[in-house]
C-alpha cells in the first residue's frame, strides 16, 4: 500500500520489495550492513543475548511515544510562535523564517536514508513556531468579524478528526486498498493544481486575496475538500505505520513513522484553520 505522505512512502516501497522477494524486509532490502551501522549507537543498550548488529524491532508503543513527544514539542513552541508574532517588526520575519525552516527540515528528514532524531525534533520545533504564528494571524482575522474561539475550534476539530479516522481505520469501516489509493492520488493531484492556480490568482487579487478559496460557496467547498484530503491521508499513514511494524523495522524508525504522522497532522490543522476562517468571514 502506498501513501501520499512522502515521509512514509519509503516504508511502502520496502513493504512492496519484501512481498516480491519473500525476504525479511528492511534488513535485507536495504542491506544488513547499512542497518547495523545506522543502529550502532543503540547497540550498547541492547538486552543480554541479543545478537550484535541486530536492532530491537519497532512497536506500536514506540511510535505512539515518539508521536506524543513531538506533539508536546509542537504545542509548547506554538505558544512561543504566538507571542513572537505580536512583537512589532518581528511578525513577518517569524512567519516566513519558520515557514522556510519547516519546509527545509521537512524535505531533509523526508529524504535522509538514516533517520535523525535531532532533526525530527528540530522540525517539530520550527513547525510549532509556524503554527503558532499563523494561528495568531488567522485568529486576528476572525476577531475582525467578531468571531471568537477560532484556534481552539481548529485544535479540537483536528484532534476529533484524528480520532474518527483512527476509529474508521481500526474497525475496517473504511478499507485502505489499491482502489482507495488511486482515488486519493487523483484527488490530491487535482487539489494540488487548484491550490497552485489559486495561489497565483490570489497574487492578482482574485477572491479578495484568497484566490479561489474566497468566502463564497466555491471557496468553502475547496477548503472543505482540503480538510477531507488531509483527514483521509491519515488513514494512509496508519497503514504505512502498520506495515512498518509488521516488517520489523528497527526501533529507530519509530522517529520516521512519527514524523510522517506529524506532517499530516500539521497539514490537517492548517486546512482546518483556513476552512473555519473562511466560514467565519462569510458570516460578515
């Protein structure tokens, strides 16, 4: 099963290679020596009787623990970002600085062969600052039309959506299969084209500077489409994590799996913010 999340797509390629070769997964597909060297710093903590060069396999608890840590880091640094953007003359620098840092670290972590926990934590820090600063900006827009509680609603909506998607995936109500993936690929390709066209349009004042994501019916539908795409991408991430655990990936890979999940959650939260803001402004 493939995933639209570029961070976790490598896990899917490994799963496919494993199925085709009948091998033992990561260690054989990527090379035992590479895995052993990547995990060398952890070998000293291995339990008695564990063969040298063999890493402890990742578990669901490992992924949830790392995800929880990253979530706490994002929340704490978002509070910093919220305050920094209020400083006169610093707001724009904070927003664009955090934006480029988030993009750069995101790509760096996505394409690194060996996952780096410090870089993953650094991504959580800068993405938290970005979310805090952008949340402050959206909140100011909402307050300008007497709409209060925007950020809290976006946070609750994101967490609720995460829980609903996990429930739908865990109970098998929604099947993550090849057909599901094809639909997602088509939808995301179309959404990407619309988003780019909307960005260009916004530069020329289309939709009051919102591009196609104006406060009208079309804008709200497009914003809702973004929320749904981000939400269903969570299911693809859940499937990738499930496969990674089943493959017996090294415990260190829990950082990569948690990072991929965080990327989708950040996307989902930003889509929620935009949708709720457009909804609020439409009430004016």
